[in-house]
C-alpha cells in the first residue's frame, strides 16, 4: 500500500516511489526539453531485481492509457509516491542550497515532511529525485546516512505510456546490511503499489 522504511527506531515504518537539449527553469526547478529525443533506454514490461557488481537496483514498469503530458505532470511532482496507496495532495517548497542543489520540501500529506533532492527533469521523458527511504535519516535526502536515487522513465507506446521506475543506491546507504536489505525488500513491494496508484490517478 505504501513504500515503507524498515528501521528499529521507527516500527511503524514510513511510506514510500550526449543529447541536444534546451534548458529552462520553472520556478526553481530545472526543466530540460529534449530536441533530439535521445534518452538512455531500459527494458520494459518486466519487474527486475538486480544486484550487478555490488549495485542494488529495483526496476518496475507499468502501462498507462493516458496522454503522456498527464502522466508527466504526476511523476514530475516531488514526493508523489509518499502516500498510503493513493496519490494525495501535498505542498512542495523548492529552494537551492549553497552548492546549487535543488531541494524540495514535501509536506501536507499523511506522512509528515520529507526533504528530497530534485536531480533532473526532462520534460515528458525523465524525472530523477533522491530521497531517504529510512527513518534514520530523518526523512532528509541530504542527511548523513545517505539517500537512494529514484528515476522515472516515460516512453510513448502507441496509445499508451510506459512508465519505468528505477531505484538504486541502496548499497551506498550508511546503514547495517540488515536495514539495507529491509529497505530494498519493502521498496520493491512498494513500487508495485505506487505504480498502480499512478495508473489509477492518470486514467
């Protein structure tokens, strides 16, 4: 129903989901509009749990019958996946820290306030964020225990949109092996639920 964190300090867990281009800013968020259409591609229509060369990744995808602009509006919203199984309203405040990193403070939903990093937004194609999927970081992607990278890849397929989510960096978290494994396991289950919630909201 939600992306949860596994932490002994939080038994209830936490929710969980070379190209030619022009760059512009909408508010404080960088938006990249591709002119070449080039984007790294990944296999679709499969759920893959990968551990390649020591790197842990979750990959899942879903097909959505909706305009790609509608899907993009949802997946480009920082923290949309933090919920109880249905997309819910929340407030997002954007700011840049001292080194120019774009920070999104997400609040107003049932899971309190989260501090995310906006990595990149490539309009209608790609959105990437960093978040702390564990209570030990205080829900702060810039906290000392680290964060994972969440990537959303959109692809038009006839009259449908394929959305793939990739979450990586679990093995780089400053947590015990047991907590890393628990976060990986919970999020692997949670992303299936969140993609279903995304589909329901878009259609």
